[in-house]
C-alpha cells in the first residue's frame, strides 16, 4: 500500500496551519533577517544574556563572503534558518506561494554559497574559529545544525524538486561521513546534541543511500562507549578559546548528553530532554532501517519509561530547568518543571517512528496528547509569541520573586535568544499531514482525528471530517473502485475505549468492538463507497496520577476528549490552589466560547469549593475539620489556550474534596 | 531588678550543653586547626568547590607573620575562629576548664598579633590584597568577621576578665569608626553582611561607649540610601582581581543585601535570610540603645511579616536556596526551602532583642519554636555532623537526582566549606542561659521552660525544674528573705493558653488565668519560699497552615508541647507522601524511646492510611473515589532528631483524609 497524499481540511488545525503560513513564517523570516524590532527574553535568570537581534541570515552572508562582520547570536543559530526553511517546505504543500518559494530558493543559493567545498557548513566556526571545526563536538552544535539543514533540504526537495536543496544536504552528509566513522582515520564520535541521526535516516530514506543510515547507526552505537569521545576531544584538541560562548562539559556532565553509558544500557530517560527525545527518534528510525532489534527494544524500554513514569498529563517532558532535563521516575513537579515545547514536538517525532516500527494505538495516543496539549501550548494564537517552558501551575508572584521559577514565564515572549521552539512548532504544524497515518503492509492505520482527504494512489481515497477536538463525532468516507484488499484500522483513543460507537454505512456495529492494540480494524471487501461514523466519549473526565507522583497527590486533572483543561485566574479569581473539586462533580459544557482568540473554544464548568481563611493574620492554627469553604463556580479552558489573556495564575491539577 | 546569674540544670539542654563543651568545642578546634581529617561537602551543586581543610587558625598565623603561606579557604573564614572563641567563652561559665581557657588565651594572643596597629584584622585581605581593605565591603565580609570577633571578645572578657580580649574588640571598633561614619572624610558605608551592628551594640552595652552604638545606628540608617554605597565602591575603587573568590554584585543584587531601600521602608523580610535576621537583631538592639521608635516600629513590622507570613512551622526561614533568601509572603515550599540553621539561630537573637524592648510572650513563643526545632535540627546528637539546610520534606532520590534539590542533604555532613552554622549552634547552646529571662523594671519575665537556678542578687533565687519538652509539668521555687517588690511573669505558650493549670504553694489557682501579653503575672508580697507548679497542655496537636500556603494545603503538622514532629522512613517505610492522617485521629505517646541516641525521646503514634496503587504500571487513570488505601500505623519522632539513623525520607506536613 502506498503512502498517501494528504490535504488537511480540519477546522481546528487549518486555523493553526493558516497561522503558520500567514503569520509565523513571515514573522520568523523577518526575525532571522533582523527586519523586525523584537524583545528577546532570557529563557531564565541563569541563561546567556538576551540577544539584541537574531542575525542568523546575516551570519550565512558573512560565511559566504557576501558581507563583512562578526558572527552574532547563539552559536547554533544556523538551525533557526533551517527550521524556517523546513516549515516553508511543508507549508508550500498546502499553500503554494510563488513569492515565498522564490525567497526560499534564494536562501538556498545563499546557503550553498556559505557551504564550503567539502560540504562543511557552520557559520559560527567558519567565521570565528575555522581551525576548530569538529574539534569540540560536545557543545559545538555543528552536527546539530547540519542535521537540521539535512531535514530541511530533504523536505524542500520533496516539495519543490529543487535539486540544490538536496545537493547541499548530501554534501553535508558526505562531509560528516568523511570525518566520522569506525575507520581508523576517522573520528569515533557523535553529536553532543543528537539530531543528525534522525536527519541522516530521513536522507537515507530519500536517497536510498545506506551509507547515511549506517553513519547514523554508527553514531548511535558509539555513543556512551569508552573511552569517552567528548573527554578525548577535550583533552587532546586545541582548547576552546576562553571567550567562546560554550565550554567543554565537566566530567560529570555526560549524563546530560546521554553519553555515560551506551544507549542500549540506558535504564531510564535521562539528561537533557530534547537531546534524549531527538536521540530516541533517530534510534527508532535507524532501528527500522537497519533491522536492529536490540535498538528497537531500547527504544521501547525508554518509551515506556517516559510515558509510564516521566511524562506530564499535558505530554510535557523534562522535570527540571537544571539541564532542561529528565530527573527520576514519578518526579513531576507542576511549578518548576521544564516541559520544553521542543521536547513535546520531539515526542511526536518519536511516536511517529515507533508507530512505523510497530503500529500500536499507545503511540498514537501519546502523539495526540502532545499535539493537542504540550506542543501547541507553546504558541499564542497570534502566532507571534511563544513558550519555551510549559508549566502546569503558574503563580506570577513566584515567577517574579523566586529565582528558581524565573524560567516559568507567565506570558509568551516574542522570541528567545535560543530560539529553537518557535520554528520547531512551525515545522510540526506545517507537516501535520505526516502524522495522520501509518501504512504497514496492507493495513492503513488512521492515527489522528484531523479532517482531511487522503489519496492512496489512483484507486483509494479516504476522507475524514468532524469538529475535533470539540466534538467526538468523526466521519470517514472511503472511495475505491477496484476492490483493493486492505485493512482499515482506526485508533480508538484510550480514554474512549470503554465507550464509543461505530456505524458503517449507517448501521450500528456491535461485533467490531474488540480492539487490536488500540485499533478498530475493518477489512474488506470494500464497496465503491463506505461511510464510517465514529462517536467517541466526550464526557468530561477527572484523571488522577499514580500515587507515587507526589506533586499530584489528592488532586485531579480535568480532561475532555484529547484536551487537558486548566483553571485560569481570568475566569476563577486569584489563589487557584485554594480551589477544589468535589468527587461527585457534574460538569457543564459551553461550546463556541469566544475569548477574543482566533479559535472559539469549548469550556467546562462546575461548582467547586474555595478554602476560606478563618483568621487571615495567623500563619498556623489548630486544624479545623472540615476546613471552612465557600462554594465557587469553576471554569476550565483548554490548556493549550492558556496565557492568551491578561497574565495571571494557571493550574492544571486541583485538589479534590 | 538585676540581671540574673543562671546555672542550667535542665536534663534536655544539659545534654546538649555537654555535647557542646565535650564534643563540639574540641572537635571544632581540631577542625579549624586542621588536626582532623574531615570530608568537607559543598553546600549545593552551585556552591564553591569544597575545601580540603579549614586552615582558619593558620590564616591568622600567616597574617601575624608567624608562618609562611597563602590564605586558604573561604574568605570569611576568620569568623569560624571567633565563633568558636565565643562558644568557649559561654561554655567556661558552666564548665570551667583551665586547659581550654589557656588554649583560648593563647588564641587571643595570636589574634592580637594578627591584628594591625590601627585595629584592622581580616586575614584574607591582609594576606592577599592589603591595598583593597574596606574597598569592596559588599562581599568582602571584613566588617562581618570583625563583628564576630567583637561579639567573641566581649563574651570572653565577660567570662574571664581577659583584658586583651576586650582591647582587641575596641581597637577593631575604633578602626571601623575611623573609616566609616557621617563625616565627610569617612566612608558612608555599612557591611554587606550585617552582623557588625549587633556586635557594636553589645560592645556599647559592655563599655558604655555610645560611639559604638552610634556607629551601629549610622550603618543601619545609611543602608539602602542613595547613592548606593556598594555601587559607588564598585565603580570608583580599584577593581577586585579576577581570581578573587567573590565579585561585586550585579545591580539587581541589592535586595539580597537588604540594600535597595532604607530599612524603615522594607515592607517585608527580603533577601538573604541570615543577613536579614542579623540586621534585624542589630536594629532592635540599637533601637533600644538610641531610643529610636521608628526603628523599633520597623523591627516590629518585619517581625510580624516573618512570623505571620514567611516562617516555617519549624521556625525555619529562607524559602529558597537561590540567594539563601526570603521570597514572598506564604511561599513556604517544604522540599526546596533553605531554612539555614544560622537563620534560626538569628531568629532567637532577634526574638531576645524584641523581648528586651517590649516583653510579649509572642517573641518567646517563637524563640521556643526555634530552640526546640529549627536550630537544634542543625546538629546530630553526636555533635560532629551538621545541617546547613533544614528541610521539612526529604526524598533522598530527589536530593541525588534533582539538581535543584542538591542543597537538601539527607545526612548531616561533618563540616562545610562555608562553616557558619556549626559554631553558631555551639555558641547559641552554650549561651542558652541568656534566653531564659527578660528583666524589665521590677518584672522578671520567665520566657523558657529550661530547668535552672537563677540568682537575682543576694536576696532572690528562682529555681525551675521539670522534664520539658517531654513533660508539661514545670515547678518553680522562689526563695527570698527581704520581701522585695517584683512581679514574676511566666510565659504561657500560645499552644497551651486554652488549657493549663497553676498551683501556688499547692493551691490550685483559678483567678490567675488572665494573661497579660501571654504572661501569667504573679505579684508579691513574696514569702521566704514560694512554689509554683505549672501544668501545660501536652496533648498532641494537629496544626494547619493558612490556606495561602500552597505547599501545605490539605495537610497538617503534628505537634506536641514545643516540639514539631515528623515522619521518617525508618519508622514508616518508603513513599511517605502517600500517607495520610484521619481528621479524628487519636494519638498514643511513648516516652523514653531509645533510638540509639544520647537522648531518649517521646514519640507519637496513630493509625493513618496509605494510598495504594491499583495499577502501578499506569501514570494516569480515571479518578477513583474514594482512592484505595490501606490502614497503616504512623510513628512520629521529634523533628530535631531526624536524620540520626540511616538516610531516608522525612516529612513534616502530611495529608489529611
């Protein structure tokens, strides 16, 4: 069965994709060209000083010899340009735009001019320290930046057929292949920030050149072995200048890089969360390409560890700002976490690869949780403000006055010095069509409820429509002429598996309800037209966490469909932690609520309780039971939509009474 | 009425005082002389690298020209020596020791040799950078160290009559007075770390030299004024060398020093907690000496802010490791706080000054809370291990794996690179007699239930006995011959004011129960012997926090008498946060429990509940109500005694069900 061509028609996602195409792509282009005056914020109190501007395109011009000047900005800034280009590649598929395509074509010429004859391209090292190329890859991000280009180049070539886009990518990959590998005359290294591995895997898929997947496999397998490659480089190579914006890691920093043990020996997701999840994405892809079962087993083990022990209910991962990292099982604090937008994007990438290896609804469930919660919470609905950190509980006073919460922003800033997240979101949303299906042998797995038309070759078209995530009623129409043999598998979300209905051609089905790994499987023979009407359980759910999650003890999260809901001060007043929910609460649904945003929302409300203070002057007093409360109506909005109004408190988990 | 001479006979405190005299003082002497091999730990992951040794006495020898070598250790290490000397001064009062006194006398000679002719003494600057004396007082700690000497010198002089001890102190104070003050030819500055102010106040009391209290008052009043003195020094003076262990603060760091506004304009306790509480102690003392009502009003305002909004139930203050600082009202996280032992010691100092200004049981209540909880939790009962940070909830896994909890130690280390806390505890415990009474005009206020004999001149002796904090039965015997006129005021703790009894000469009193500012006041005429038998309410109490304390919502702390209790893993198994207490719990008391410690303890037990996991593989599931629990017996030990067994979890606040 062929991979489908997909046109997304979904009302919810079309709006996001419009924002990406019409707002984010032009906005980000003006940012990376320094054509717009922006406030660039620090990520947190300890981060590098905020930059004045991006300078990313200018760096390429300087490296290409087309402009004079010094490198400016974060040393891995090239990747901002490449992620923008990748987003453009995807956006042009659903919104052709001659002018934008010309801009991207011109950018590719610039990139090709900046690229050296041997394929190397990293403007920081080219401008600042050409003698140190590939000499300190722990923090240099050279391989990371080139990986991002390779992804972009492949995508742009796939969209437009622009051969230069692919040539730059293969030249880069060949350059890296010439320097890294098992041979004695090569470096036995790998990227400090994994990304190249997944990019090489994509390049291998496109070019059918196994050298690229082999190189990715080599880097994955070499990681964490002894002697430690980063330490060897630190000890043996010309040292990094003292005025460089980065330094070699201290010995104890290898866990941060997932470099303390070989990847198959990792017992849990550890270290920097985006590094970990990018690495896992590459591992899963390469495991499939190289038929490496032990590598796939490692991916599965770490998937389970994340999803069962280290993932927030919003899909966020990374429990601490220190190293932007995973910490330990069940450590999920709601107000000091990191939950970087990029890490949630990477969980979508990882889930996709796991689905390709082994279609199981569990991966698509997590993908859905990320798509509707932890990823898009990273952007405002104006397309011009972004979160790096996605908290589950916010108190503006704490963000202002507790230095350990300085990373927890209460409003989305316009841009960041380290601007990885905004273009990552743009490319994810623009490529959403890639996440709807997994096609494996003769089975078509429908993973997401995003309205679209999918064309599987000349004789099979599948159309999906609905008003998800607000409604659970989803319709499929399958059109085919020549009665092909295939199985159509529809994921039934874990939260609806106890309660859903299916009608086929108007007939309620009772004998189809056994699910296979979370999928409802329909087999042929297929008439010319088949309609499937799915009704999911859209009742409001209260969810509790494993009791080992100390932060959530005695609390519930409110969910409906794929959405996690939250309380905001704008609707519920101050002191949100003093609110609680009865165990027998009934919920009311309000559809099409206008909060002044481009999307109308469905909100959830109920009556809860608010603790009252009997003697507000006293800090401690004898316990009163029951504690005095007053009834209060509670209004929940979708988590992704928080912080689109005035700054205030926000909270996902709330106490039960 | 004269100040009393006091001999402590209390079984509880006598053991602590024995540990101070027999263990801590010899141990700390061997540490500061590098005669013992110790593991010196970092305070947290971001602290300066651990030192190999103290080197504090050796620094004095080098400064005195008696040894060769470089300064070593923290740049304010001199203060470790002075706090040791101060502890010795107090210990010699209750445990005369000719050999120890000779050691201290010899040390004083060394100190006098290290002191310069003009009175200056700071071994770091003398050895490393004499040209920078007093040029960067924001972080130099010169005034802090000399302040600590002045306290020690006064105390040692008072105990032994050693004139050299006092001469060194007055020379220091004169040196500082020659350099700082309102005159045009002096620096208009004040210490980066307040301490000198309270020391100068003590010196003024001893010498009746108002120049010293005036200098303290000047520094207090000058603090926080514009232009900012620290910024002026940073801008105008020869810069600190780059290899110095400290640097000038960034502009936004003034709040850390309580230097952003004048002290009378501080709305809340802010910045570094020990700086804040030392400053307040000096402010309250100087307010009394200079009859400064507005300064006393500022002390009272900030006292209320701390006690009503920023103090843990253990008496701990300082809600964050970042700057070891106060944060904001009601921000009292239990697992990331600082609660430095020194800050609780300083709260005792502050409370004493507030009592002297205005005897009110509220100050003595807090003093008691600090003495029995937040201070002595800072030491193990072997006298050789110490906490800097006193958490209210500990998970060893989090301390090991969450960098933001690296400061939360699960066992008391042997010493610290920055070793302020151990000698601070030693001097507090050794001087406990100074905290029992406030004598104001013709009223004797008995503030604490520490067994002792107090002699108020030739004709009045008051003896107190009991088995506090384990028993609430306290006996006083007042012996006098010449019928002096005085009022005897006994503090009734806030936690017992609703339920206590008093017998005078065996007669139960019913007409005495009206308290005056927390004191039960007895007036004469006084027969030759009066016995007073007080019975306090020792029922176990459950305490709740103000609902604005998010960290404690839905939780209670268990208290009995002056003691806060806690759960330890050793008694209650792992996963303490999953335990909860019923609202109608009854408690059992076990006296004289032997946990292998020098003190036998009273423990509290009851039956509670433990959450069970229905499906331990799942991180999130539909809320079950009621959540499945199993009954579990809970054993609470006094908070001060935690971490004296094997490392494990500990928790003060626990959920109610």
